[in-house]
């Protein structure tokens, strides 16, 4: 079996992800940032949150339209 090679590289921000034995939260994520990368990481998190809000609104609108068509709303 060959030797394992470790490569280190400096980054401004990153995410550590691992699987946990939890039915509620199957994956854990830890965001890590240097001081110089913090503004970029915050913006990425804001963009992701905005996307989640948009997707949630679109899903709600589609669900309401479906229930209206089916006579439930």
C-alpha cells in the first residue's frame, strides 16, 4: 500500500463537513474563515440565505396554486 501524501494550502475560508449519526441533522457543517476572508464568507452565507428564501417562496406559491386548483384553499 502506498504512502499517504498530505498537501497543505492556505485558504481564506472553507467548510468542514462530516456525517453524524443523527436522524435530525445527518450532516454537520462548520464554516471557517480568516479575518481577510470573513467579508466574502458572510456574503456567501447571505446569498445562500436569499436563495433559500426565494426557493421557499416559490414552493409556497406553487403549493397554494395546486391546493386552489384542487379546491382545498
